[in-house]
């Protein structure tokens, strides 16, 4: 399959968009069996349902890259539930140890998506076209190629509200993990420093985020954002707890007590005001204003409960390829 772009859909109605995408999938795939890179989120679930409609269930295989400790337990359940509801075959691959290699020199979500998640699915596809949920609401969806190098993104021209409308039209009900209103699934995106020691850095981000959701669930709290960002120097794990809306004082105290009981966390703080983050950056980031802007506004800010400012500093550690949040302080009111 050669690289190319397809004409963006002009219909705005969910039914018309759905019909157009089903026809497009048949055209692009020529009716041949496909693999869907399946995370259990809204985007990949919608793609899977459209592919089933276009090609029939026997011709659609869902392949999920499970990140082991870095996958939410509820997320694993959702993947199995949705595969069953869709009536599609599902295969699971373990990607946790590949993540250790990719994230060792600093947070690298795009590289992880490319090399671990999509890369592993592609290798398991045995030459079949791999369908992804990339769309205009994420970084991958802004690259502009709908069909390229064995990947096909049917939703590339769509924004998230259009995808939700298609899912509703198809009768899909995609449960949330509770981590984020839009992008959920991997706890490692909350580790804002290199994953040098999986038993320390990795376990901190894995356990803290699981504990946070458990306590919120037990408290019956309804939130749209919940995460624990792990920052600090390599020898000290500092947890920044983001919950929106901000819980009442008793629940905040409960959350902090539960998180401070984790041996991998040296400090835990609830984010209750705007923050200034002190960020060390490798040369590739430090010398690229666009990269710094995207990391602050596209990568970090959406996961914080309050606005953030960033104080960028050049890293002295030559092994830091991306960035590391080493400290924080409240922004003066």
C-alpha cells in the first residue's frame, strides 16, 4: 500500500459519515482481512465497529498491546468487554518490557506509540493492513496521511465530537477508566522523568495511579480527571495528585494518606493551585521552541487540574533525550 490521502468527508451527520467510512474501508482494504490496533478507547472501538460492518467479523482481528503494570486494571477489563460486545476475535501482546527501553532516556509517548504499540501490532499483522484510531484530536492524526506504510486511519479527518457521534449512531457504549475525559489507557504518560529503574520509577507511577482510582471509586467520587504525576530528580519520586473537580478536604486527606503509604513515593502533594514546573530538557527539546510549546500545552497541561507554567533549563545529563520535570512550586497569586 503506498502513501496517500483521501478526500475528507463533507457530510456532517453521523449516519452519513458512518456510511461513507464503511464504503471507504471496503475500497481501501479491497475486502481483505485486516487488523485493528485496539486499545478499548473510543477511537479504536469505533474503527473496529466500522471495519466489522464493512468486512464482516471473520475478517477483523483486534490486536491489543497490553502494557502490564502500566495498563489500568479497569482498562484491561474494558478491552475484553468491548471485544465481546463487538463479537470480534482479540489477541493480546505484552509490551511492558519494550516500554522500559523506549522510556529510559526520558518520556517519549510518540516514540512508544510508533515503536511499541503500533510496531508490535504491525509485526503481528502478518502483512494485513493495520487500522488505527488516529484522528484530528491527537498528534498522530495531524500527520496528514490516511494510508501509509501498512497503516490506515479511517478517522483521520475527524474531530473527537464527530467520532463520538458515529459511536452513538452505531450503538457503541465505551466505558471510561476514569483517568481523563479524552485520552486514557497507559499510566506511563504520568511519569515525567526517565524510566531508569522500573522497580522504583515504574512501580511508583503504576501503583500510585491505581491507588488513586481505587480510592475515588470507593468514595463514590465523580471526576473527569484523575492522575498522579511522578516528577523529581532520579533519586526522589514526588507525586503530584491531579483530580478535577478538586475533592473536598476529607477525601483529599484520604487520598494523600493512601498514596503516602506507597514505599516508592517519597513525597505526595495535591495540586490545588496553578503550578510552575521546573523542567530539564535535552538539546533536541531545548533548542526547539515548537517542541517546548507542544510539551507544555499539548503533552502536560491537559493532565493537570490547574494551569501550569514551565521553567525550561538545559539538562546536564547527556543521557536525557527528551525532558524531566525535576521540581515544582506554586505560582504566586
